[in-house]
C-alpha cells in the first residue's frame, strides 16, 4: 500500500478523482528549482542547530542537485501518487539517498511555509530574470524609434477627433512613459515580496529554534516575515503581481488599439510587418493586425485572473487553507501572458513601418484654431475672448466653403476682429505649432528628446 506523506492517521484510500482534484504537480512542477533551493537552505539551517550531521547534509545536497538535474533535463519521472512539487521532490530524494536521511529533511517544516517560500522565490526570479528585462527592451525600442523618427508629425486626438498636431515620437514617448512607470511599479513589488516565510512551520512557528534570518539570507531574501501566521497565509504578492499584470495589459490594450486604428486603410499611418499580421482564409486581399488584436484581447484574461483569485481567497479563515493552492494557475498564466505580450509588442514596434505622407497629410488647418486664438493672446487679448473669435473664423471658413482657416482673406479676418494683422498667416504652419509647445512634456522636438532621455535614464 502506497504511503502518503501524511498517511499515518488514515485507514481509507483517497478517491482517485479526489487525488487528481487535489494534485497540483501538473502545474507547480514549474517551481522545482525554487523548491530544491529552499530545501537546500532549510537543511543547512537544520544542520546549524544540530538536527543534521554535516555528512547527512552533504548527502542531502548531492541528492537535491541530482533531482535538479533530472528536472532540467526533462528526465524526472513523476509518480501517479505525487501530490505536488514538494512531495515529488521529497519522494525522489528518499529514492536517491535513502529514506533514513531524506526523512529528516522536513523536520520542523511544513508544506505551508515551504510553498509560500517557493512561490516568493519563483516570482522574484521570473520577474527579475524575464519580465523586467523584456519590459526594458520594449521600452528601449520605443525610445529608439522615437529618436529616429523625431521629425514626423501626425494628428493628436482627443475623443478620437483631430485635436492638435503632435510628433509621432511624442506618441511613442507617451507609451514609453506608461511602461516605465509599470517597470518601476514592478520593481517595488519585487522588493516587497522578497521576504522569507521559511521557518514559520505549519503556522505556529519553529519548535527547534531555527535561525530564520540565516534561512532568509541563504535564499537572498531581504529579511523575514515577522509573524508565522501571516508568513504562511499571505498571498498578497500574488494579488499584487496580477494587479500589476492587469494594469500593464490595460496599457498594452490601449497601445494596441491606437495601432489598430492607425493601420486601417482609412488612417493608413502605419503598416504592420508581415511577421505580425495574418491573412484571411476567404478574402485574398486581407492583411489583419492579429498581433495587435491579441494584445488587446489578452488583457481581458489577465483581469479575469486577478478578480478570480481575489474571489478565491476572500473570507478564507486564517491561516493556510487549500483554497490558496488556486493561486498558481492564474499567476503562472498571467506571467506567461504578460511576457509573451511584451515580446510580441516589441516585435510589432520594431518592425512596423510608418507612412509619413499619410500622417502629415491627415493634419488639417482647423487643428491650428487654438494657435489662432493664441495669436491674439500674444497681442494682449484674453484667451476666453480669443477662443470665441477663433471659433468664428472656423465657422466662416466652413460656411463659405473654404478648405481651411488659412484661406480666409485678411479683410475677412479684420472684419471679425480688427486686431488681426497680416502676420496672422504665419501661424498656419504645423511644424511651428508643434515647436511652440516646448515646455516640459510638450511635443516640440527638444521637449520630446528630453522625455526620451529621461525615460532611458530610469531603466
Ligand atoms: N500544493 C499545496 C499548495 O500549493 C502545498 C501546500 C499544502 N499544504 C497543506 N497544508 N495541504 O498550496
């Protein structure tokens, strides 16, 4: 009869369906490295307080190294009876070094502090090694493109209506700003989660006086979680990561939506590379921005994972409850979705081409109506009045069928307001309109270049 790790007090067998329902190995095997690393340091802690001999410790460490090798080569043989990554690794250690020694490894430890430790290590490492670097690369690409195409103008929109001329690079810089904030926000989350639950036991603490600070240091944690009940039951870091993922994907979805709009024939500002487009099975002419639509669509799934997990852990009593095992699948899927989305977004931006004539051809003179109002402000007229006067000019041009406010004659201008002079026509220049906005954060070339440098300095 197979002995379960916790089988001593049981006489009956687990329903096979219950075993499958309970088992987390199909997904928590991903944390094998963190789990083995945690056990290495934990057993070093046991040796330190005399619960293992140094000979036993080195046998354990050799065994753990072998298991690590097996996992990384895809050679680890899972048993049907393995419940989760913790039980699988411990079972295997017993096979390799013998149950007599392997049976001492879990002294004073519970899967409750073990899994909390594994999760924190796993998150810290994947965020530091994959998510943050790929996000930095994405931001780099936005910045590089912003510098290269600094001369290109396009309409800026509010309410998706043409508003004022801006630089294409200013648009790129706006998203680089969002993503840089995301980057910094994620660094803060990593810092906050990097605390050690190990040595908290099942909930009440460690009965052999383990040195928790020693364990924390060995695992690269910045300190220990100061309450053993909280240490085993806190999954706030999982929530924070999924909230972070949701906010990030929200930014990605808006970014993707802009590019979807800009890539329509009606706009024609950008052309997606073939590498990130797909065709239609029926309509031969189609080239669809599927990459962008997936970026937009996948945001929904991350929001769902966040709210789903919040529901799972809402109102659960202290401390560990099996509901908490439901943290893994949504978290892992969130991390994969975020990482893949970052890589795809990077590919899209680094390979798309812009159609400058279309961008600049979409600028219309009415977009300079604010500049026309500003013209009179510079002559001392209060803005509220100049706004109204400029509006009259727009209305007159429209009524008389002119193509824009630049086509009104000086006489027509003077008839609307005598303070207009011949120099009014100088404002009908998109480049100059953009260049006037040179205060910090604005769309003038110097201001945009400064933004890009400031963003770069933050990575
Ligand atoms: N697989 C479990 C999880 O991920 C490990 C902790 C099990 N603890 C327990 N007391 N049953 O949550």
